[in-house]
C-alpha cells in the first residue's frame, strides 16, 4: 500500500513525502505559474525564465552549478508549461540532501545575470523558429491557441516579437512575482527516509513566502470551429480538439480508455482505418489531455495535399463512430496497455514524485496505484459504450496547416 505523508504549511506550500525502500531519490517541485500567466505582451517569459534561472544560482556561476550537480551524479530537469512550472531532481538517496539545495538555489536565489540574458533569449528565439521545421508541432501550437482562445492558450514558447521585447529586468520582475510558495507542491519520493526528508524540506522551504498572480480561467472554445493556416510545407498537417470529462470526473478512466481504443497502438482504430486500410497518411493518432478543471482530446494526422480532405473526413468519421461500437477485445487490449504502463511507471522513482505533484495540483489529492488499477479494470465494453453515448465526441475545433486545404464536400462540424 502506498504511504504518502502530506503536509500543508503556513506559507501555502504542500509537501508530499513517499518513503520507498530503494537507493534512488527524486524530487518534483511544481509551481502554479506557466505560460497562461505570462504578462501580456511578454508571451514566453516563463519559458525563458526557467532557462535563465539555471545560469548560476546562490554562490555558484553557471559552470560551478552544473559541475556541482554532475559531481553528485544527479539529474536536474523541469520545464515551464501552460499552467505550471516544474523543477525536478533525481539522484542517489545518499546524495539527495546535498543535491537538492543546488536545484532550490535556482528557484529561490538565481543569479539572473545581465551577461547571460542574451544567450538565453537567442536559444528561445531558435526554438520558436524551429517550429517551422516541425510543422506537426506547430500545428498543435496553433490548434491550442484556437481551442483556448483567451490568454490560457497563448504559446508556451512565446513568439519572435514577444521574446524580442523581453529583457533581463523584465524576467527578474517576473521571477519575483511568480516563483512563490502559495499553491506550490513539493513531492519527494525515495529511500532518504521520511524524517530526514521533512527536515531538509523545512530547512530549504519553510521561510519562503508569497503568492504568484492567479492564472486566467481556462475558457475553451464553446462551439465547433475551423481555420486553415497557410504554410510552405510539403504536407498538410491537421489537428483537432474536443472537450472531454474533467480529470476529477469518476468516469475519467472511461475517457482514457476511449482514447486507447482510438490510438492505443498499431491495432487501434485510427492507425488501422486511416493508415493501414486506406493508406491515407503515415502518422495519425490521438491523446488525452487535461488541465485543472478541464479535460480534452487532441488528434492529428499529416498527409499529402491530395489526400488531406479524405484524411480529415475519415478521422472525424472514426471519432463519430465510437459511441455504441466498442468491442470487448478492444477494451481488453486497451486495459493491458494502460495497466502495463501503470506498473512500469511505478518502478521509476522520478515518475512517482511527478505523478504525486500533478495529482495534487489537478485533483487536490494523490491517487494510489490500487485506485488507478481498479478504475481501469472497472471499464467494460458495455460501460464504455454507455459513457460514449453520453459523451460523444462533438464540437470539434479543427485546424489545418499547409499550402492549401479543400474542406470535404458535405462534411459538417
């Protein structure tokens, strides 16, 4: 049985500690700030700040900080996402108490030096420019902007114009406002021992104060919509999104299973119907996504201009065909896949820490492995078809990207 010690401190930080009988240790710090909270006109500030904070911290410059982390055999990670920013650490349990302060320094006392800013910005500009070389990813970025038409959907990397408008002072101001403990979650897992972990966490975080500005409301697109973005690509990229049950809904496991039936491997429907039977495209798939309070599904495919209209028509047709059509063998294959992923991820200490923090942020509690497995096992073909009848895919936000696209005759959203 999973044992997690949960603490809610006066400064607003939630601390989760999971002792494990293993030599590894992992920490996942989740801050409730992300691209949705970037200042207006400064899109990409959170992403740039995450990189800027790694250019020296505490009494160490960039090189000394990196050498100290690598000298302990530790791995540092994290990213700035849509509604959260994460910092992670993986190392041996014996080195954890020495390694963790190195990451905490990047969060609480980064140097943010003037001389490092321009190189950080140039790397950010290169990543934005790189979207033109990855049209599939660019299509998803553009789709997200349409599916979340308010500030919540702004691009996480920013734009060339927004990054050009930033400077070191604006990032320092953003750090001062956003990197705060109210609503943050610190998840610790591994073999360092509960009491020791709590002692180190108190020493590093108990005097941290403040609250980040609140994020804007989610507000997804309320009705079906379509837009084409002209791009000089060889293929046409297409992507769509539609609302699903929120992550806290008791039927969430049915929603996850439905996506597995669509796109859970080479035997799943989209791969079989769009690629194998008709040869319409090389890549096609769907995935389940969630932010706090809202679940949704995204599907995408890429193909030639000549086959793009038929590809979209078949893709939408497979989504609409789901209710009432799921077979028992499809559910069993999906169960095996999900349960296998669950078992394997439990073996990775860093994944356990990250999942605990994400659960706490999105659900307000940490799920046990037993709860997850029971939720998956409870899905049957009959219950999944009933779920899909009540929550049929609909009101699609569709985006195509490429030289041109002809909307299929008679196809409606």
